[in-house]
């Protein structure tokens, strides 16, 4: 039987097969990398901490506006689009996407992947 980490890595590999996806990672809510397929030159630990911070800050801001549900944060630049999606209460799925890609399909598949990751984490 595959370990949790191996099963998460398989999900990331499947997600990476979608056109426009550059990299992806599973991060604990505390900002610790759990599994990743990262771009070369990117420090996984630093990236994980920053994504968790970004998601936490956005969630706090939205709650201050009265939002009850929170799902994802999308940060965009001319070089990359970073999508961070909650994967249950204890994990985050981060997907780095080419900014010129239509990312509707990627969002759909990322949500499915986040749900699958949440189940693995909560086992």
C-alpha cells in the first residue's frame, strides 16, 4: 500500500499533466511542505510558508468582511499564476500555472485534487 506522501505525489503528477500547470505542492496549514513537484530554483520550504501565510491572510480579510466560506486564493503576475486551495482543515493545495493559460479546467481539477488530498490527510 502506498504511503500518504506517495498518494499525494500521484495526485500532483496527474494535475501536472494538464496543459499550463508548471508545478504543484501540498502544504500543511502550518506552512510545512508535505509533497511537491516544484520548479527548479524554488525553495520548497520558503514557498510553502509563504503560500500558507497568503492563504491565512486572505481568509482573515474575508472573514472580517463577513464571509462565512473560504475556498481559494489566486495570485497573478506576468510570469506565473499561483492558486492556493484549502484541502480540508489541515492542508493546502498550491498550483503554479502559466498566466497565459485559460485556467477553468485547472481550477476544476485542482478542486477535485484538493478534495482527494483532504481525504488522505484525514485518514
